[in-house]
């Protein structure tokens, strides 16, 4: 944190190194336990970016350790501009470093009228959604445009998006260091929310933890660990993969990774490697690990650094640990119909898949020889590539989401299950109902340039309104407007231009994967 200016309000601190010139009419100063925050005020919503919740975990004395809570600051912290995520590979060029080794931060969207200021304390008690970004546990960015919480805040739901460690720093297994450091970061962020959200008008007893992809798996892990008990009351999981490593597998990956860098497999050894080199080798590992099929598209697309069964945060597996989830926590969980097309269409792999590749994947998953018509291309207009994408989608995201719904239903949790079926016109109509396409609909952020890459320029307004309102309803009331899941009828909301509830969709696929252990 750097002191950059001295104004009548006091010292202004900033992660972004610019002097404060914010117009008073367009700014809000919040007063919280840690100090004062200068945020933006626009359309009735106050936004606070880059708010520190944990001390910089990339310094020599804190590297590869559990997070340490950020304490207090003097003066006013400038929270008017989005900060950088943690160090990670660029999405455009896998070997290029983006992000910065700095404090762990979060962003907040809340109604301006709800914020505690010099003139008044907050008298609001609004529900809160804490959003955990996805990114295959090697990327994350709490400031992505798709996660803008403005529309939620305009409808009296506070949104908090969090940054956390990923890749080597967040999930590599190292002797003498705690595993699952990225999950520990998430827990500390939730603790920060419990301690501070009232000053933004939030109710700490009405917190929904939500996420997509790796963020959704993180939610599942938080549901199953005692370490997060009492930190949230509701949960939403969008496309959870449930990928993990045993201790033995994690040790093997660490040894392989450090051997390639010619360093000892220790905290000290890794600390000598510059971040750009770490990032390059994170991607390389995803393509060189043994048995890539085990981890599905996460490792096919490239990471070997995943949550680890450590006997502490994860005791048996993310799925099995859900038996310990509090039955009082209601849950929304679901997936998109064609998840893996996000990876296979842009790379053109969907057009270059052979029958041999498809059969090899089914064999690796021990599914070969079961009813062949489930993944057949006969008389259904699908290519081999389409079917390969279906298998990957089911294995990596869709069936884990369904198994979570089943497990939590057995656990007496109230569960609402959904499928997202709208076919995106992106990539000349080939992207379809792919991974991530549902996210801009949930946040009502389909009009930004990032989202348009996934949803096109004219996404259906009716679907935007339906999904956004359903998430609002659940966060506010702990219920959704369709039937809770049960193991007899298996009601599922099918989100599309005309959304509807259906019972046990794709039952033949469900039955094929019934005994598969995720």
C-alpha cells in the first residue's frame, strides 16, 4: 500500500498509484473497522474496489503460508479503481504473466444509501452474495466485467467478489506448508465479510457464497469443511468440476514440476523462481502430467495444481465431504448443457476428434461397453466431435453438478437443480450452451464487451430477466421458484428463452454415470 496524496480528508492510500481527484458527488466514503474507504457512486450504487482483506502473501516471510488478516490503515483508502488479480497466466498467451504480487483484495457493490459514512451509521440489513471467481485454479479475477454487481445492488443485494491465490502459490503441495492455501484465502475473505459487511448495509447472517467452475468447486469444499462453519448461510454452485488430488498425486506433481526447474521441492527452492517462469511452467505441467483424463478438461486445458486431500480442509474428497454439510444450508447447483464446447470449439478440436479418441476417453473412464446409444452419433445429427464434447461436458461438469444435487438431497439440504440450455450464437453458432455462458445472464452483464464474446450482441432479454431474478429470489428468500430436487421426480429448471421445469432430463446419461465416483 502506498501513500499518494494528502487532502483535507487526510492521507489517501491506493494500490493503483494515482492521486485522488474524485468528484464528491460521485464518491462515497465508507467507515469500517479497518479505516475509511473512498468508493465510486453511480446510479444509486456505491462500488469499492481493491479492498485488502489479507496481507501480501507473496513476500519472503509469508510466501506459501496461511493468509494473515489485513489490519488497519490511516487516512482514506482509495478504492475507486479495480486492482490487479494475483500473479497468473494471461488468458490470451499462456506463458505471459498478468497480475501482481500484492495484498489479497475484494470488491464490493452496495446501494449508496446503505453505506456507513461520517454522517450516519448504516441502518440496512441487506442479503449478501460473496462470489468466488473460476479459472481452473490457475486463474481468477474478481474484477472481471461479467462479475459486475451493479444490477444486484440496485435490487438490494450486496455483492462481494474476492481474489485468492491460485496455481503454485495457491495449490501446490509443499512439505512444511499448508495445503489448499487458495481455499484458506477464501475462508479469510468470508471472515472479513462477517466482520465488516454491516458497515456496507449487509446482514452477516444472510450471506450466500457462490461461484462458477473452480469457484463452484470451492463452494462445495467450503460446504464440506468445518473451517468455514458459520461463515455463510446459502450456497450457489454453477458448473462445479470436483477435481482434486490425493497426497500421493500432489507429491508426484510437485516433484515433477520442481525437477523441471532444477530446484529442490521446498518453499525456499520455489521462492527463487521469478513469477514469469512459474507461470510458464504451470501451463506446461497441465499438458505433461500422467493420466490427464482423470481430471477432465481442467488438466486437458492445462493445470495440474488442484485442491488436495489434506485431512484438514478436505478429509476424503470434495464430494464425500459434502455429507458433513449443514442440512440448514439451501443450495442452487447446476450446469450448462454443452460445457466443454468452450474449450473445444475455439481450438477447433471439436472438428478434429476421431472415433478412436472418443473410444479411448470412454475406456479411460471405464464407460466403454455400457449402453452405446447414449453417446452414439447414429441418427441424431451429431458429429464425433460433438459427442466427444458431450462426454467431456458430462464427466467434468454436468455429472458432478448432478451428483452434488443428489448427495445434498440425501443429506436433507433443500436443493434446486438447473440446466442452462440456451444456444449462444458465438463462434458462428458453434459455441452453444457452453461453459461460462450462463454467468452474464446471472449478473445481468450481457451488454459488456467481454460478455458479448460469449453471448453475442442480442441475448434474449427474457432469459436475462429470468435468471437474474431467480438468483435474487434465492439470495433474499432462501428459495427458488421451481420445485426442490428429489430423488423420485428429479425436478430441474431448464433455463432457455422459454424456461421451464422438467423432470429427470437426460435420464439415460444420468443412469450411465450413476455409479461413477467423483
